[in-house]
C-alpha cells in the first residue's frame, strides 16, 4: 500500500521574538534578539541572569476565555494560542470534519513547572490545605494537548511526548506516522515549554550549561563562535497542522510544505552530554534521508540544533560531516541556528525551528546565525554568519538533540504537486 503523503497547512508560534509567525519571521530577518535580562523574578543570586522570556504576554482576544486561561499553566497557554494561529491559517473548519480522525500530539520536555513551583511555595508557607485543586491539571505534561483537544472537540489520538529538547520533533514525526498509517487525516502537533522559572533557571545554572554573558544579552547566544559559553534558556511554543495531501487538496487548502522524512535515534552515551563524534545524531539524519528517499546532496539547508554550547556545536558539525560529506565541507550545504536569536526553547524548539524551515522554503531567505563573529576551529561549515541570505531552498532539515541522548530530525520539502 502506498504511503500517504503528509503536508503542512498551518503554522503557529509564541516565542521570545514575537507572538505570531509573521512577527517572528520579521524579527529573524531583522536580526532581532529575543534574549534579555530576566524580569519574572529576582535574578540577583543566579549565575545566568538572561534568557528568552515571552514578553508582554497576555491571552489574545478571540482565543481562550479568561476563566479557562486561569486554569492553564503558561506552558498550555502558549500551546493553545499557537495551535489557534496554526488552525486559522490552515482554514480548517472542524464542524465539517470527522473529529475522531483529527489528533493532537504536543510535546513538552518539562511541563507545567511554574505551577509546581508556585504550589510548593504555597504549601511550605501555609500547609497542604493551601495547595490549589488545579495543581495537577496545570502541571501535567499532557495538559497542553488536552486543552487543544477540548478547545476544538477533537477525539482522535491525543498524547504528549517528553524527550527533552527533541520533544517537538518526536511529536511532529509521530503525528506524521499516525497520519501515514491511516488512523487520522489531520494532526495539530508541535511542542511547548515554560521552564523559565526560579527552579528551572537554578537547575540549568547548576548544570553549568548556560551562558553567563549577563552584561551583553543580545550577543550571548553565539552558536559555533569561538567565544560561545553556553545556551540561553527560553520559553514558548511552536505548533503546525499536518494533513494528508488528499485531505488538504479536497478542501482547497494552501499547502505550505511537505513533511517527507523523520529520523529518531538515541546516543546511548550520557544523560546530558552529546556523543562527541555525533554518531547518534548522524544516524537520525541518515534515517530522515532514507525516509524521504533523498540523497545527501538533495538537502539545501539545515536548521541546526546549534545551541551555543562548546561540546554540542562540535558534535553536531561532526554529525553533519559524517552524513553529508563533501556536500557539507564544500559549503554547498547551508547551515544556520535560529537559537542565536530565540535562545533554546527546550521541548518547543523543534516546533519553532520547523516553522523557520517552512518559511525559509516559502520566502527563499535563510535566517542567519547571529553573533557568529569568529567561527570556532572545528566549526567550518557555511553557517550564514550575521546576515540572512537569499537562496532558493527546496529541501530543509531540522535537527533536535535532547538530554538523554534523544535525537529527532525532520525533513521538509517544497510542495510541487
């Protein structure tokens, strides 16, 4: 039986740059940084005091009712608002759909951390009776997908995947698999994260993985630069609408791109550190290529994991060279990291970065790697330093690698009918 083709018809995001896809893309093109001093709590005792906050956040009018929003941790608010944007762009009218054939797969690496932190503080101050009855519904990792399913009345498969920074990649890839198997025709899928809290920031500071360039936040995230000193914790969501090609065409939808490949592997090396040679990451990219029935030289652009850590950036370069060989080392393959502007949205990263890949294909412009002033000795690929570049991109790969050694790679292609 022929595999059902999966296409992307809607995009939605909330992130440190903006609260919509259009404004996010404009910020990427302008070289805007979403990194700034953290304002949500007192940061004076933290070693890293900067990050990618969702700024001036308020639930947009015409989306979620205020009463319902109060029952959501920000992790769910970001996801639901992003899903609404994506569905609106897709033009889907669920009143006309078989809702049992519409699914929601939205991942999160951590879930409702603010709610957990808030209620713990309430209990420590006033005892267990002070803990809210909404605590569990707000902090649970599957809450975002649950709220999206309830909002649209969708009764198809609905679950959450937690694979740290690869959560959105695995969610989107598995959603595509479910569509290909014939179980559903439509999926709302992606990732969301809201771990920029006191305990979240303190935990990552303790791991010594964050940049401490506190006096220069806009230049702190600098993937592949010789002076990089760590990643920047960020928050937000990235959600896409997937459909079968037949379903999208039957309703006259605008098709933004085709999702043609997905690869998923594990380093089986270390709970936080990447395998230095990028063996697991390379295997995931190779699997995505095979799934897409593409050769390495068919890929034009990689939106890299590119977090700005000393070890991670080198491991990814090693992996890219293993898979793409001369296509990469001759600089025919273009690589960039939008985390240089957004920071690292953990489990939401792949959702936002897949959106960047789709926009790159549609707009024929590659986002730059900002702050790449002095490329590191081992980072010798074409990483689009500091200025976006006009180019026709037909095939783009999005890489996501998470703690636990989890690797997820998504391949998208220009839709040509």
